[in-house]
């Protein structure tokens, strides 16, 4: 598309054809937008994957503390204990509650930023991350 647009543009400059030149300029703009969009997909996907890994790691750091509280009190806390190391990861600060507990189990969950209506979920029973479609 870029090459075709460039050829049309050069042809229009040599022959002084206004309509061809206008079409060529539009094609050059469209080709530039498409190229920049496609180029941005790869780094964007890498950044999203990194964010998901960081959110998983943030939640997993809290698991030993939650287990310690259950060992002492017999129940998991209904809310996360105050004073954990840092603010929740960006993905864990979604409108969805990223921590939930009924006392006997707990769960971390947050939406998958790549796909609407998908969730990542970690529960104290399975002790692994699941992806829900």
C-alpha cells in the first residue's frame, strides 16, 4: 500500500494530476496509520502480559500472610490486613473486588485487560491461577 501510494504520488507530481496526487496523499496517510497501529500491537501485548504477571505476583506475596492469619485465628480475614507492603497493583484496583473471603477460603480476582469479560482468579483451595472466559 505504501509503495503504491508513493508511485502514485510521484506519477502525479510529474504529470501534474491533482486528483491522483490527492488519492496518493490519502493512501500515504492510511498506510502510515496502519503501519503505526500494527507496530504498536507487539509492545502493547508485551506490556499487558507484564502487568498480568505483576498483578499475579502482588497477590501471591499476600498468600503467606493470609495463611498465617488463618493458622492463628482459624479463619481467613474478610478484608485484606492493613499494612501489606504496597498499594494494590493496577489490575487489582479494578472495579471488581480483587480480594474476597468467607473465612474458610479466599480468592483474588481481576479482569483480563486483553479481553472483555475474562477474569483471572486465584483461590485458596486450588492454589493456582485460573483464567475464566
